[in-house]
């Protein structure tokens, strides 16, 4: 079923509100996305050629991909640890100190 996309009292659709909430949870992704949008917005600063903007966008997309993977890894690691602890309540996953 599709979410309601009618404007909310704040003027944002449900999808826009959801996106903002997700970006607030992941500030590193928000930062990368802002950098990409800034490059796409040619209203300020020195005017660059299409080739220069393309190279900068490719670099920012790489950074965005890396930040996304790092966030995914943190979440996946926490889920695996929680699953393991649930399946094996007596186990200890910390560092051994001999």
C-alpha cells in the first residue's frame, strides 16, 4: 500500500518527512548529500566546466557510498551481536583478558 503523499501541516509530504527523519539519524549521510546538492546548484562560487563538476560529483558519490556502507556495517554488526546474544544468552563477546 502506498503512503499518503498529501502535504502535512508543515508543508511536507509523508515521504519528505520520512527522509528528513532518516537524514537526522545519519548526519554523515546528510553531510554527503548536502555536498552533492551544493555541486548541483551552480548559483554560487566559481563557475566550473561540466567535466570538473562531473569529477567532483563522482568523488562525492564515492564518499556517499562509503558512508552508506559504513552505516550499514554498524547496523548489521549490532543486529548480529543482538541475535547471537539472544540465541546464546550465556556467551560473552568481549575481549579476553588473560
